[in-house]
């Protein structure tokens, strides 16, 4: 599970890539860790539930990484960072309503590798070679402090070689894919939950 990522771009640069007004977002770049705020991009329909007949401009807003766990969770204080099962009742309502889906801008994410000869796990930082600033698929929940989680999918060859059984969903650079995730019905949007091509990813230093 991804527990750290980088967003080495300021609010203005993010806004240019994703064609959105940065508003008053103060993000200047850096690491994003659980329970910290980071910019996400929504379809601008947070207060307009239902079919997307009214096309609003996208918004870039700060959200907390991690959402409160479902009732009865073994660790009620531990936020949920990722969506492992998109068919879980905990997520279905939000995923099927596009106003709760979001783009999570990113320049690189960390995955833990297996334990080496020194009995220590190694950090692996991964980026997309075809898009220096890319979008991960996210979903947010409206709670006391609105938070988001990352969608995951099966690992590609790069992530699998590190011993991972899942990886974040990286969306293609095509703006149409971004629009599908933010606005389309779930039957269409869920087709994007696929591993990114391993030939378009590389490992870099932290």
C-alpha cells in the first residue's frame, strides 16, 4: 500500500496541467504523508448531487489524505488511505456519484520493497516517464474534515517485482480520461482501474 507520495509542483503548475483555477491553494510542493493535506481536483459539483447534467468548472481544493474507517474497524483511529475493493459497500455510494471522485496530482510515489540481505525494507520511488506530473484516481468522503483515498488496482510488472500485490491507479495523460473519471457514470469510469504500463514507469531517488 502506498503510504507516501511526492507532489513536486506548486499550485500554479498543477492548475496549468489540469486546466483548473488554483484558487487560494497555498501548495508549494513536497511530500504528502497520511493525515496531511494535499491538493485534489474535483469536477466542481461537490454540492450538486445526482446526474451530471450541470457542467461546472473543475476545482482544486485541499483534502486530507485518509478517511475515517467504517464502523466496527479494528483500529478506529487509523485512517483508510486506499480503496482495495471498489465494490465494498463502504465505497460504492461515493464511487458511483462522480461528484465524489477526484484527481490526485502526483510526481512520484513510494512503495516498500521486500526485505534484503540487511534485513531492512527498501523504499522504491516510482514515476511515470510519459508525464512528469500525473493524476492518480481518487475518491473523497465528506466527513468532519473531508478526506480522500487512492484507488488501487493489480500491480504491473514493476510493482510486482517489488513484491506488491496492488498499486495506485495512474490515469493516462489524455484529458478525456481525466474527464471520464470526474464526470462519467461508474460503468464507464471503472474501466480506468487498470495497472499503468510498466514500460512507462521508472524508479528514481527519493
